[in-house]
């Protein structure tokens, strides 16, 4: 019978909601008159109540409908629902007062009834819903819970309260919360959600021992890394496990659910204040656009695709030559964003003809160029390939963008482009120069620089993780070497935000916080794995590799930094004008065609005077960089360098995509 009634109410829930609210409004109005006259109403007043009741019902129901009260859930009452009820009650009383003055006139009507009715209607409506929620919680909460271990919650804010509610309502979790710890002095000694705040974070070891706690759950999604490091260290000292809620960025992007606790990661310990995005601006920048991402299968490229897909582009073209990575990314994106049209293209930025074909087929309006060689040691050992991919590849994509009417072009750059000592860094700086030289008022070119990203394929985190799993040693280049770090999602969020700011030709730099000592990063990762540095896992110092610096820089001497409206993004202004690409790109092609590494390095030095090649590439002391068009070659150049048919690196003939030579490879 109850099930049948429930189905009937569900089928006609709108009518049922209106009927219940009619009863509540009528009851509140009658009680207001009764209270005003101490439950002994004169006949005249009773007649006034009867005459005005239809009017008050009409006014209140109109206000409830306008404020969305009928659509609110009774089982899941929250503060937003209470605000809607208060707003609707005030609006309804105002309408009733206005109608009384207009239709009946106010003289003789008991004025106190207006206030009493407002208070009673608000309280009765909210109280009815609160009762339904209380009954539901009582019914779903087991009378006897099987408890296998006790937990403490670090953080007595809204996240901690929600976590407490989830634990208490789910018998399968088999745990009980003994209390909170929080550094807010106002909360100490209070009961939050019926559970006491037992002390501060620094009291964790003593509280764990006193209450036989088996685990600490960290419910501080936006806590800075320093706070999380304290929690983790205290948990290690107390010999208990610690887990954290997902970060705010993970929750917002939908990668995890709220109740999915996870182990503390190294990027939690390095986290800063959450990125504040101008979401309407970013959404309008990417929404309903045709977007192409090169290097889509890489760490930054794949995250760019995930976040752009969340803004509902008209089409998202994934462009990369890494087959396995592209397959996995395409499957993930199609599952997560079924409403977005994806085009997965296996392609190479070194093939201008293929780029032309892709641009002509998909007509992208917005291009993110993330394809590049980024591993410093590999670029040092393969100078010509790094130049070919990072410089000519950027030129090829940028020229295709110009030819096919792309509106926005964003280059993903690096802080290693500042006073570079590595081939990777100098080629990325030259790639920036390519875009600045091509800026002509049509396509809007901008570059975004940032430091290392945690968890990327080129970062030390995967290396350290593998070394720890093998039992060590963990290799660090130098005890004092430092790097700037940010998480991949944070970097991509800021790339998207910076892309909305440029007018064309700018280089944006992301605020990276304080540099981190790599040896401290290694020690944190060892401790998070349950070991003690230098006792269980040895740390070995190997010395800087070719092309590496002790510290990275964010701004060069010839660059001036200016702020933007976003507190985490700055823009660089360089003195002077970079040379036009057509004056030096032919020399780059000649060096590649001749496979002349010294000539290529001298040309890079000429283009970027601050570049200092690493020791094993050191040029002779008297060997100064020659001007463009005066570079020696060791072998005769192929005919295509002199303006005839170009040949791509697979040995097949290709028609130039533009009037200039477009050499793909040697």
C-alpha cells in the first residue's frame, strides 16, 4: 500500500507539492489570527479571515512558484532551499499586503497578522521539509553499526562536515569519527555536526594515541601544501595512515567523486592557492569553436583536450604522431564527453602538406601548439632533431594557421627559454621568435611560459617513483638544484586563461610560486611511500646533466614584466624587435640539410645571444656566431634548398605549402 501511494505521489508530485503548500499557507494564516486574538476570535475577525484567505493563498502560491519553492527537494533540504523559502515568504507577504490595500483597504485589519503570518509561514514550510529529511536520515541510518576502526577528520569546515555526514550514513564504511582537528581557534572545543573539535593539527599524535585512532582523513581540499605536509608528518609520527579528499580542481572537472578518498600525493604537498579562473571568459573563448591541439597525446596536450572538451567546443581535433597515446586519449574523451565531436588525426608537424590537408578539412578557429621535444638530455644529444621539431615544426603549424584563417594560436613554451643553456630551451625561445615575427594583425599569436609540471612524462616524479619502487637509490643531480613546479591541471587552466588575454605577439608567464629543491621533493616522495630517506632509500647525487641549470629563471634581463588583471598571469615585454623569420629560417634549413651541428649551434647563439651551449657542445673560443646567410656547410646542399621541389624526411616528394621553402627534414 505504501509503495503504491509513493508511486502515485511521484507520478503527480507537482500537484502534490502545490496541495501541501496550500495546506501549510492556510494553516499558518489561521494560526496567525488565532495567536493575535489568543485563540478567541470575534465573529467579525473570523469573517475577515475567511474572506481574505483566498487572497493570501493566491499571493503566497504565486510567490512560491516565482521563487522555485515547488521545485525544491524535500529529502535533501539545504541552505539554498531555506533561502528560497524565506525569499518566497517575504515576497508573498508583500504581495498580500499590496493586494489588501488595493482591494479591501487596510483599516480594521489586524496589522500584527501580517508579521505573524510571515514568521509562521516561513517556519512551517521549512520545518515540514526539515522533518522529512530528518525522518529519511533516521530511516536510512542503521540502528546498530559495525565499527572496525576509528578515524579523525582534519578540517572542521564544510568539506569535513560533508565527509562526516557521508561516513555516518554509510554502514558499509565500518568506521566512526571520534572528532575533528582544526587550527581555527574559534572552532576549538565546539561540536560540529554533533562531533567535537578535539584540538589542533599539531595535537594529532596525542589524539591518535588517546582515542585509538586508526586513520586520519584530511578534508581540506584547498589547503596549502605546508599544512598538508604537517598533517602527513604528524600521521607518520603517530604511525597511522592518512588519506585526503580530492582537490577542488579534481572535483570541479569531474575526474573524481566527492567521497573518493585517496592517498596523499606529492603534488598535494606542493599545492598553492587554487587557481581562480574567469570561467565566463574562458568558456566564451573555447565554447562552440573548432579547436585543434598539436601534441595532443602528451602530458600538457592531453590535459588541454580534457579541459577544452569541458567547455563544449563545436569540434576538437587531436593531432599527434603517437598512436597508442592517441588511441587511449580518444577513448577517454569519447566516454567522458559524448556530446563533443572529436577528430583524432595521426600526423606530424614536420609535414606541411599534411598540415594543410588537416586545416582545410576541419577549419580550426583556435590552435594550441603543444607538440615539441621537451627532454633536455635527449635534445642535447639530438641537436638537429630538436631544432627541426621545435623550430620548423612551429613554423609549419603557424604558417598553416595563417593560410587557413585561424583566429587564435597559442604556443606552449617553457621557462627554459630564458637565458637558455640547453638546446631544448633555446629552440623553444626561437619558436617564440617565429610567432612574434609572423604576427601580422591576422591570426593572433601568443606564447605561454611556465616551469616543470608534476607528473608529466618529462618530470622527475615518475623517475623517482620508479626508483623508489625498485628500492632505490633515488638519483638527484645536485643538493641545491631547484625548479619551479605546478600541477598539470593548474598549468592548463592558466594556459587557457592567458590565451584569452592576448592581443597578438605577447609572451605570458605563469606565476609559479616559490622554487622547490629537488632533493626535498625526493625526500617527500620517499616518505609518502612509507620509507625514510637515507635509511630505507638512499639518495645519490649525480651532478648536473648537459644543458641543465642549478636554478631556472622566469624573466631575462632584456625582458620587462607587467601584470595583467589575473593575479597568476604576467606578460613580458622585450626590448627591440625580433628579426623576421624569413631572414634566418633558410639558414636553419641549410644547417639541417647539411647535418651541420656546429653551424646550427652558432646560428642559435646568433639568434639568442644569451644562449650558452653546454660543455660538450662548447664552440671554440675564437668562434663567434656568424650573421645569417654566412654559415658554412660541410656538404653540398640538396637541390630543394635552392628553391626546387622539397623532399620530406620520409623521402617522398612534397609540393611546398607556401611560396617559401618549407623543408620538413634533412
